[in-house]
């Protein structure tokens, strides 16, 4: 496979169209056969459900090249399932999970020249999504939808080295109890934009959202789950039905228990406990884990003992183990790696 001539190591996280995308349309109660296309434009009614009432859900995952040169995708079955859960919560038709996997296979195969080589730190980001396409003016679910998935090469997350983040406890809420915080819906991001722009203006990298009912428990950031390490090396991650079930976080917990022999607790985490933690990280597909160095709660600073220049030791082990599994340097649990042939 002849790779594209791209400066992989200097890519950022921006949209760069690749040759093919996968499209399937839903009409009269059924998805059509779907196909790859070179057309990167979507033409829909000016009154489409997605444009009026934000009826759209999405996923994010990565394809990369392993040490022995295979092209693989990490746990896409979980993205398929989560997209289905997200769609159902917004009264949208689910895209069948087996068809999702087939679409990803076709899509990555067709864009294999854009899958960055092993060792570059870059990867091919995959963005599947579903949106309501037919005119909707009275508030109701659309009748017609499009499932689309495109790819875009993205650079190494820790370009120029690891830099622990400084985050603030937000005064805004991300998700309401019994709301949509647990699904991957564009609407959750739309409402987080003002909060993140505000945080950036104030010099912070990210927001820490607390539970909106009591403002006493840690939830997540706008796009990543929290993982804490206690001073006796227990991995603690917040449990709440208003956080998005990160596939990276679920995988890291498995790695902590089964590869590193660490104790793991998934439970509500009072913000009060954060000051006693040894390490803190944000987990998601983009970075796997990015370390948090400092958390600021209305002027009160909590400085993580792991400091502002590197990952904490347990965070580093988790990161090395999971990326080792992803890159084929360590044996993966059954079913975690989908090879593209
Ligand atoms: C996508 C997302 C994550 C991370 O999930 P991964 O499956 O690990 O990429 C975390 N929080 C929110 C709100 C998200 O949308």
C-alpha cells in the first residue's frame, strides 16, 4: 500500500478530506444498501430535522498501523453499540451494528493510503454520524436520515511532549439528570461551546463539570472522562448516568485490573476527594490519557503531586499498556482489535 505523501508528524487535529466516505440513507422505514462515494458534500432540505432541532448523533474512533504493518481499528463494536444507544435516545433509527462494522471496514480499506505509518504517532480518525434529513418544522423526529462516515488523518496528540493540563471547575452544566449526557449527541457539544470558550479566555485548557443536581460530584469534561489515581495506587473513575461511557476509559479500567493488577473503583467521586488524589487524567480516543496537572475551583488551586511536566507514574503505565495493545506491541484481549484486510 503506497501511503500518501503527508508530513504525518506535523498534522494537527483538523479536517482534511480523504478520497472516500461511506453513505447510507434511511427512507420509508429502511436503510438502503449504502456505498462509498467521493462526494464530500451533503445536500439536504433547508428545513431538515438536523438543521432545525439538532437531531444528530456521532462517534469517533481511530485506525492506525501496528508495529507489524497491519491496519487496525480499536474496538469498533463498542462504537457501533454506542451509536445505536445514542440514536434510540433521540428517536432516530439505529444503524445496524453489523452494517456499521462493515461500513468502517470498507471505509478504512478505501482510505488506507491515509492511515499513517507505524511510529509516526499519527492516526486516521473516523467520524461516523447519523442526522435527520427531511423537512421538519413542527417538533417531531425526522422520517428520513443519513448515516455517513468519513476519515481524516490526525497528528500525534502529544506533539512536542506531554503537557499536563490546567482545568477549572465550571459554573456551567454539561448534562442534566435524566437528560442526554450519556449519549454522543451534537447537542451536548453545542451547549458546551460557550463554557469552553470562556474557560480558554480565562487561560484554562478544559472544564471539569460537576453533577448539575448537587454540584458535589465529579462528572467529566466536555469530551473526556476522568480517571484518578489515589495515593495507594487505586484507579478511581466517576460513575454517573449523566457521563458519556468512554470506550477508552472502559478499556483503561480493564488494563488496570488485568494487565497491571491494580485495584479499580467505579463509583461516585465527591469533588472533596480530588485534593487527596495522586494523579488525574482525561481519557478519550483523541489522547488515550492526557494528564491533568492542576484543577482550579474558584481560585482554590489543587496541584496534582504528579506535577506540570510529565504524566504520573500510574497514568504513564496505563498509557503505555493501552497504546501497546493498540499498536500490536502487547497482546490484546479477545475481540479488541479489528484488522482491515
Ligand atoms: C466521545 C466522548 C468521550 C470519550 O469517549 P471515547 O469512546 O473514549 O472516545 C468522553 N466524553 C464525552 C462527552 C464524549 O463525547
